[in-house]
C-alpha cells in the first residue's frame, strides 16, 4: 500500500426531489422522450437496469445494446522485449465487421466530451501494474443483423509516462491482442481469453481464441489471461443458447441451404434435437397446458394490481389437471413473491366445473388452490356456459371488496356465431397463403414453381387452417371493481 500513490479528487452530488413530469429525458439509446421542449437544455439520461434475477416481461420497444466490461488482465509473465514494457496498461475496444482498420464500425457510445458514436473506446490506465483491474463499461449499439465477420477486437497498450529519445514518437505501444467473435449468438456473459503477442492472423474473426493455431505467438503459452464481461440487452437477438440454436436451425430450414456438417439426411433429426433442449417454462412444468399472461398495473400512487388472464385447455384427466394446477400455483408463488402486498385479479377460462363440484373434482381442487393463496372466486352462482349449465370461467381476487359486479357478456351456445367466425378465419388464412405464394414465386422466379408449391401439393395432410373456435375462447366477460361506499 505504501507504493500506491494517492490522487486527490472531488465528488459533487446534487440531490433534489423528483418532479412530477421529467423533461429532456433520453433513453439508453439516446433517443429523446417527449416532452423535450429545448434541444439545448441539459438532458436527463435514463439508466438501464441490470436485475440480479431474470425479469420475464415483453419488449415494448426496439432495443439492441451490448455492454462490454473488461475486468482484469495478467501480464506478470509477459516476455521481456527491448524497449517494451507491460506496466501502464490500457485496453482499446473495437467492434469490427471484417479485418483491418477500415472495418471498425462507429457504434460505440462516446463519453460526454466525445461524439455520440465512435469507432473505438479506451479503458482507464492502470499505473505500474502488470495485473491491473479495469472498471470501465462500454456500451455498443448492435446492428440488427449479425454475421460471422462481426467481432470484438481488444488491443492492449503500454503507455509511457515520459517520452524517451530511443522510443517511437507515439506514447502508447501495442503489447497484445485478443478477439471475441460475435456470431448470431449473444448467450455468454463472462469469458477469459488468451492474448496474442502479434496482430491476429488473416481470417481471425472466424476462429475462436481458444484454438491454439500453429505459428502464432501467445503470451504465457496460450493461457487465458484476459477476463471480460459481455452482456446483451436485445429485443432482436436471442440471449439463450438453446433458443438461439433452435432459431439458427429454423433459418437453415427456411433458406434450404444445409451446411455440410449437418447433411440433408440429418435436418429433421437435428431440428428435433434442438426442440427437445429448449428451456422449460419459468415454472418448470413441461406437461402443463395452461396459458397465463401477467400484467402489473399501477393506479395513481397506490400499490400495483396484478392482472392475470388465464386459459386452460379443457382436458380433465387426473395427470393433466395436476400438471396445470401445479403450473398455476408455481406462477402464483413467483408473482406474489416478486410483488408482495399487491392486489391480484385473476380471470379467465380454467374449464373446471365450479357449480356443485364433487369432493376431488378439478373445480374443488382449483378452489382449494386459490384459497391457499388468499384468492376468492367472485362469481360462484351463475353458469358461464349455458348449454352444459357449467361455471367454467372465473374471476378470483384477494380483494373481494373491490368486486361490485361480474357476469358474461356473451354466454356460450351461439353456434351460428362461432361458425361464421370460423369461416372468416379460414378465408383470411387462405388469402394470406395465396399472397405469400405469389410473393415467393415473384422472388424466386418461374423455375421454382415446384419448390415453392411442393410443401402444399406434395403433402398428404390438408393445409393447416385454424380449427373451429371453441366457445370458451370467444366468451367475453366483464368485471367492474371499485371501492364500495
């Protein structure tokens, strides 16, 4: 500690109450949010959250960012070279689409004193340390399409404190290089990479750094020396390796160009394998047929209201009911733990008969499950599907005092309406399919008629069209809630 130098500094914090309406606000992509009345005013930048746990919510806007954070590098065993030292180290980060300086893309967000987008970024210099730690975070605006040529290039420099006559005119000397390829996958978070002594060889973007190429000089005999964290926040590229692998296989099937490593005869087998390794739902219940959409709505300054729209396939075997209710219970546990104290409104078609249910019937099991978590079914007296005199659709809440009235806007049994709706759906699908085939033929040319039409003409199965819409899918319900006076 005695050898470390103390560098003085001043930190100034301005703390003020948050206004009701924030003006001159910029998104993490530096896009202006309304209201923005004065372009010369000091902006207020929105921070992007890095939650410690996964947050499952849909994307409401386009986002395609990559955050690169160099962590540490170990040059303790760096070979001695005349006039070259590895002590005052900085790292240059570049995002390239190919080889050479001209391939560096201006997609790196600059600092406050720099242009908005630059082609390179440097970390802070660590003084007289061969094993420095870095604390910089570099934000990159990713292109919508990533190819095998896109990659991150890290260049290490030694920065001289004093200019000497024997040294070159530049104060910085390159002492190492390493590469992180960026294919269509952004699934990794942290990596530890080996470092080259000389500039990378030709075609290096297509070669991962863990391959020890012959004739290439490495620092410390190809040991991983450089630790870096790469985090993607993207609504375009998949961040799960299994989903990314599945989507990659779908692109191969769609394009019809099968790589030799897979082979035409193995396409179906490979596609099935990638489907099987897709991640399980949040709850981990694979055989569940229940569909739930959760939405947290804030009303004024009150606590949020958790709305859950539910649909359960009407299959009432013992195993299926158990899987569906286990799935629903796991989701309830997750949401109630994530939003403690929130008001819950759960509504939808669970297809469990609730009018005079038997002792161990699906309706009785559903009622017990909801009561376990403090939820009470508000509509228990009237059927929602009149032909069978069944109560299949529910409105459940942990605040029954907020429910003033419930009922079915369109009770079941209107078969003519469903037949007409089904006919319209089939006609719409046929029109879309015809337009799609015309576009494919216009794009591929007259010689590709058989290739375009073969999936339909050559198939023994009827072209896929939506089946008759079940009544429970189209029934609409109303639920009025408010404080009773």
